[in-house]
C-alpha cells in the first residue's frame, strides 16, 4: 500500500500519552497514530451516515413523538427509571442529530 507522511503538532500532554501507550503496547508512535486516525475516521463516517439516514426518516415523516417516547419509558419501571431512560434517549438522539417531535 502506498503511504504518505502527514505532520501534525499535538499538545505536549497528548504526545506524552501517545508515547506511554506506544511503549506499553510495544508499538511505534506511527502505529498508534494510524490506529487512532482510522478509528476516528470510521466513527465520523458512521456519524455522517446515521445523520443522513435520520434526516431522510424525518423528511419521510418517520419520527417518534415525545409522547410516544414517554409512553415507552413509562413501561420500563418507576419514575427514576423513566427519567434516566428518557435522558439517555434524549442524549443519544441529540448526538445522532435525530429529531423527536414534541
């Protein structure tokens, strides 16, 4: 596989952590950076894909109302469970840029 050298300035604390990780794993700094960059790009691509899918769902009218989410949450248990589940759902939806119609 062809390669290309990329250069980046990183904060010293991050560089120290990379060096420690490379030493602990008995790998090169370059290997650590390649793994980290590949994982970050994969995650970003997945996030973009999920966002586009969510936007298509909204455009097609495939949304879940806040009342429907609350009804589902209420089936999970008592008030503490309901509040925690709703907060988790709201957090995940905001991360994925999915919309909940209220």
